[in-house]
């Protein structure tokens, strides 16, 4: 991943009152928007994963980097503006609650790129860093 970190770019379809891209039954402002704006932090690993997916949807590279563990975080991100994230399926989760220091989330994220649809599967690991959930890495094989 190369290139400069760019600021948020919200497609017109993702307004504060639009449904949240993460799939929860809340508006973007009241769901992932609250995390992206720093009004609160994700209470669980799954909510962090959902908010990171939404950050890809809206192009919020600053949030993605901020919620990435410092030992695995890249120096920068350069998202492809032609890629459109179109849906998220949570396939499973372990740990990752207020009572845990670690958790995993298995998911499939759907997208379109240059007229073709595809999906990305990942089984991600999350840990608490200074009390907040952060993305650590993908489990081998995902």
C-alpha cells in the first residue's frame, strides 16, 4: 500500500442520515460516524471491524490508520477511488467484548471495481491498546 494518506471522502450516498454502510439499523451519524468523528470508541471488536469497513466505504484513511495496531500499521494508505464497497457479512466472532483483551471477527466484504463484483474474505484479529480496540492483523489463511 503506497501513496499519501488522504482525508475522508464521503460518497453522496453516505450522508449523516443515510443508513450506516456497516449494515446495522442506525444512521451513519449515530453508528460508525460517531467512531469516525472520535465522539466515542467502538465497544467491541465486531463494532470496530464494522466501523473500519464503513471507513473503507467513505474513504476515511485517517480512521483506518488510527485504529490499526502500531506494530502492524502501514506508514500510509492509498485507497482506490474506483473501488466501491457494497456490503458486509459478519460470519462469526470470538471474544472481543468488554470482558476480553482479544477478539476475532470473520467477515466477507463485497465490492465492485471497474464493473466487476467480488468479495474479500478475512478472519481478523483485534486487541485492546490503551483501552481501545484496534485491528492487529488477519489470521493466516484468510
